[in-house]
């Protein structure tokens, strides 16, 4: 144990950045003050595949206030096309509808936008294909899926065991293309000073942006500085740089002496900031009559862009959730002329656990078992895939605690038995899980001065509370009150930090801070002289996986479904989570409830609709793409088991950013079934699926 004591950890401190944010004075990327700002408005392709034949820029160039019009003919050359997504304005090829094909830089945003409209583009269109279907003949197996997991796994003979099982469920579930849509749009401000580029950026990882941008431009890392102290959400979509970072930097090269500001519009974010792939998932469960699983088969089809692969790890949670001697998981991709899919809050677990946890509910009904009891009967003693012992598997405790708090006992499992006037009431449960990730390579430095400890690490706070929680961790690691810590984050001039992704941020950075504090105390004792310094990295072996270390949870939902209109109202929802020690209850609750709200949104609202003729997302705004708002959230609560997980991190904590969304949509879908007797396997659960 490296913490001197845990006084600050566990305290419900208010957000240290809260006042600045409420006052509107926290500088988000676009608002950073720069000399002589110029404004960029991008031009996007209106075909989904083909080539640009010509672009007439003359009318745009004549508009008062236009500084530059940039196309692939006039853009500076980039050095590396390792990321095709970042290979911006380098050729006449069009890979998806909405791709950047030009940019206008002007004295004001309005002029830039107006002039961008005046470009006349002629294309040589090629036949495009955005048809996402499970029956395609060109589906392929990627080498690995996201986070490096194997594409396929097999244990025993799953097909045979399934066919021989007493009870068999064989159903297909689907989830649509979904979009992250953080409140703050993706924004970047690019400034060149001779050979040095500064980006004020909205990102989950300043260092990742620096590294990718430097590589793309052929610069050394130290020639690029990324500054990102405040970020208005990301949910994965700001976990890596996107084309807009490169576009702003390219444009700034063309307008020397000017800072170029670019914020994507809400509509542009549908094609230029990543998305969650749609999925089609065939799920088969074979069990004995009393609900013991004999076979689990999970076969997933998802999309990737043709120009650059992204393979979501949708079937990965199925490898560890429940005991079964025979198991098969598969991922297959359709390579389409769509924007590149990317990370969106718990990629893999989120769509995969929707299918898996609804399938378990269906099996419980088929076996005449309570759905919690079915899960308890299939609790694996060890990680079924690796055979490793569990670090801290408390799924059953979460289910039981949730049942007690939610009032589950005495529930009639038969569906459609609780009408209240026009409304049908039902309840549902589902499990959650998320891996404990620690990423290697973060470094923290500590310097004592004027009675305070300066703690520096290039970490990100995308609204999660990093400013506050890292301060709490540093205080306990140094044995001082939080007021004695002066934290600096969000800048590549600070020591390297890994991404705020995979719910790994606090684990990885917090560990680096604890290691640096230990080194500091070893060198300087508890009465350090002014100027005393130390630094350290997240120690080797921090990512050790001798134990299967995962978080778990149980989500309970009660819905009211209008029998006439099919409207679904979530009456109440409770999540019980096992996530290690909670660093800050106030902020943790906000993370968990935020995830559950996003799961509610996924269950009932979110769906991008692709027009296959045009390769166009037709509902690309918040009128057409619904996201849950306050009015949808009536009674939502999250609690956790009291737990200290010293195996996972020296703080005893695991990450909490993503688990809240996992299983949430399944709990709601299961509640809708319980209310109505209708099993909706295609998200979102819109009224038309209930009334027809
Ligand atoms: Mo999360 S989708 O790994 O930022």
C-alpha cells in the first residue's frame, strides 16, 4: 500500500473546476485567446465514393473577408498516410459522404461558411455501397478486434452442444449506428510559429493528438504542443485525433501569422467524429431444463469503413460472463463506404451485452426461472476463457443487493400482468461488466514549493472529474490536504499521459502519481525542502493480468408502456456496481448515472438512419437523432458495493467511466417485455415496434 492514509480519497469534494465552468470562464478549446484568429469552415463531399473532377473556387475567393480557399490541389503535403482518416486534402479520392474536400478560411465564421457554400464541385462518382446486412457474401474476419482481442474464440464443440441441449434459444438482435455527441463539439485552434505547431484542442488525450499530428506532418514530437485543460465530453469520440485536427493545422500553414479556429457543427459531427458501428448479433444459448448453460454462441456482424478498419469487440464480454463448457464467439465485418467507426462509451460491451443480457432474459422465461436465479446458476468460478482466478467478481452480490433495494422479490415473472389503466407496468434486470484496464506509459512529476506540491501529468478531464480526483489521490499519496496540491493537466508540456479511454485514466494516471509520491518521500522524507522534486511512471507490471480483473454491476428498470400508443416511459432505474474503491462519491455517482442515461437513450431513442441511395445519414441533427433529456429521466440512481481492490490499483479503485451504460439497454428491453409480452430485439424500442 503506497498511500499514507486515505483521507481525501473517498471524500465527496466538489469539482475543482466547477466554479470556472459555471461562470463560463473555463477556456474550452475554441474559446482560447489567440492573436489574430481566423475561422475555418470545411467543405464536405456530397457523394459517398468516387473522385473529385474539379472545384471552382473563384466565387468564394472574391468574397470580402476570405483569406484562403484550400483544396487538395493547394493544400500543403503531409508526410505519413499511416492513418487514412488523417490523410486530409491529399488526393482527389472520396471515401464517404461528408468527407473533407476543401476548406475556406476567413475573418469571421459567417463569411467562411457563406463562401464555403459558393464552391462549385464536380465529381466523377463511383458506385458506393453502404448496405449493412448480415447476409452479405463479402463479410470478412479482421485480424483482431479493438483493444487487441482475438476475433474468434472456441471452447469445446459449441454447435454440437447447442443442438443437443434441452432448452435452446436462437435469436438475432440488432443495434443501430449511434453517435457520441458530447456537448462540446470537436474543436481545434491551430497556430504555427516557424516550425512549431500549437493546437488548442478538445481531446481525451493531448499526447495522442500530439503524436499522431506530428507523425502525419513529419514533425518531431517536441515540435507539436497540444493544450487541452477543459473538455466538454467525448465518450470516446475524442480519444484519438480526427481529420479536423489535421485540416486546421494544414489551413494554418497556408495563412502564416494567423491562428485558425475550427469547431465542427453538430451536423458535421455525424460523419467526422467517429460513430458506434451498427451490429447484427445472432445469439444462441443451449441449457439444461433447470437453466445450466451448456453452450453459448455469439456471432456478430458489424461495419467498418472501407478505407480504414475499425472492428468493435462486441462478442468479447460473452467470453467471460457466464459458465458454459462450450462457447463460440465470432466477429465479421462489412467494409462499406461509410465514415470510420470508432470508440463510443464501452465499445464492445455496450452492444454485446444488450444482446447477451436480453438472450439470458429469454432463456430465463423459457426455463421458467427468475432471471436473477438463472444468472446465479451460471456464475463461473474462474474466468472461463483464460482460466485465471477472478480478481474481484461480485456480480451475484450486485444482483442481490439490487434486488433488495429495488423490491424484486415477489415479482410475478409472467409478462403483461400489471396493467394500470392504459399503462402496462413491467420490470427487468441485466448484468453489467467492464474490464479493469491500466495503460502503461504515464508519468507524473512532483515539485515542492512554497508549502505546496505541484503535481504535473498530461492527463485529461473530459468532464469526468479528473481535476478533483487526481488531486485527492495526490493528497493521500503525499500525506497532505487537497489544498496543498497544485495539479496541472491537459498539456503536452507536462509529463506523458495515456488516453482518458477504456475507463483507464484514473487507474493509470493515479498510479503514476502514487509512484511519484513514493519516490518523492523516499528522496525527501516528509519535510521536504523547497524545490524538492521527483517523478515516476506507472510501474512495470501494473497491467498484469494474473487475475481476471473486471468490474461488474446489475441494472434494474421499471417501465410504463402505453398500450394505445406504444410510448415507453422509464419509471425508475437502479444500478448497483462493483467497481473497487470510490475516489469521490459525488463524481462517481455522476459518471454512473451518466452512463445509465446514455443506456436509456440507446434503449429508447438513438438511431442514425442511412439513406442507402446517397450514403447519407438523413437524421443528422438533434431534431432527427433523439438523445435522452431531463424529461426522460424520472428516477435514476446508482449505488456501489463497499470495496477496496488492492489488486487492481494502489488506490484500490477501478475505472467507472463506462460500466454505467453496459447492460442498461437490456434491463429496459427486458422490462418492456415484462410489461407487454413483446420482445423487441431491434434497438431502439420505438412505439412502432410495440403497437403493430
Ligand atoms: Mo472510452 S469509448 O474508451 O473513451
